């Protein structure tokens, strides 16, 4: 039994597909399949039920996968302890952020962090909250930047800043005549939303429940969910005249179209907003690296669009 084999079965249980699991583990599908079968033979039990369309853990296999996950987490903790004996600002720092934060935060804090900790290599990636959570637990990421609420056992969460939402629209849109938008005003228009899986979409629907995606020919409008898209895709769709959308302030400020094409308006108070936070394993020993990252983000002054 090897750590690689444990990592393979944990990933396979998550993906429920040999090909996707092999891709995530950076091995070929035959390599992963042989390793899983070898572990099953060693343990003398079937860990997975296999069909043409799906692979899922057996009841006993699920218990073993859960234990394997704990072993991998403890292995990551051992590596963290070893790192703590080195210069905390010279080892690589692996940072993940959700899709609706990363593109707008990374360009600001990376140059600042390079100035604050010039000898610390930095690796960044984007993902969904659920994916980042798993990678943090397994020690593949050191810190993740997410939107609250976020809770996880044995993980420390610390608030970074609050960020208001704004409404993005074509400059000649009727809503542009308002200085601030009441969420009820959005009911009459085609609102472009991210697809399911994005926490930002859930936050928007919580603040503006009338924007639940519907096709309502009587009301004469459609709620559009751009599945699998990004905030940048929504911005381009608005620029093409397909509707309006709601963005965090950092996203609307990140890229400017020509002044005669798009504009944005804040919401009336109390305006909907999100709280951005960083999270790391409680056992993570490189406190100076965490402090350097936090300081670099705070120095970017991303708190609000007020």
C-alpha cells in the first residue's frame, strides 16, 4: 500500500470516472486502473463498483476511502512540520482562489507579495470552492481565498475585506438613469447569471430572489444562466446587448470598455456585498508566509467601491 495508491482511490471516489481521476493524478488511465486493482487485491476487497457509465465506492470502499483521505491529510501535516524548520519565506507558497476572485485579486497582490517576500516562490490557481476545499485538506494548497460563509474542520478562516455588488449595463440602458438600483428594479430585465456551482451566483440570488432563472413569456423577459461561464463572459454578453448583470466591484473596475459602451450603478443601501476571506489548515506552520500574504492583499486597498 502506497500513498500514491491512496491518492488514486480518493480521487477516483471524487470523480467517479477513471479517465478524469487519472488526469487529476497526472498519470495514464491504465496506470491508475492497475494501481487501484493492485490495492483491491492486497486488501482482498472490492473498493469500487464499476459500470459502463459510472464508478462508485462500495459501502466498505467508502470507509476505506475516508480513512485514506485522513492519511493523506496527516501526510500533508508532516510535510508542513518539516517546512516549518526552514526559512518560512523561502519555500513555495501555493495559493488558490475562487473563479470570481482570482482574476481580479491576483494581479494586485502578486507584485506586492513579490516585494514583501522576494525569495518566496508563488504558485496560484483558480477553482470552485468545493475543489479548493479538497486541495487545501490534502495539502496541495497552502492557502485559499474564498467568499464567506466558509467553514471546515481544522481550518482557520480570516476576513480580508468586504466588497459591494454593482449592476453592469449598456450605457443607454433605462436603468442607467438611476443613481442607485433597487433590486426590485431588476425584475423587468434580462439578468445574466453564472451557472450553478458558483457561490457568487448563490449570493446574487439570495440578495435578489426575483432573479431566479425563468422563461416567462407573459412578463416578457428571460433570466439567463450562462452555465460554466466566467464574469468576463457575462461582461462581454452585456457589451453585446444581451442584458444586464451583477458583478463584484473589483470585476467591474478590472477592465474598462469604451466610455460610451458600458456603465454600472451601485445598489441602494443596504447594498448586497460579499466578504472575502483567506483560509488555511490550523496545522500549517508557516505563519510568516500567511502574514506576508495577508499584508500584501491588505496593501491593495480592495475593500470597497465607495
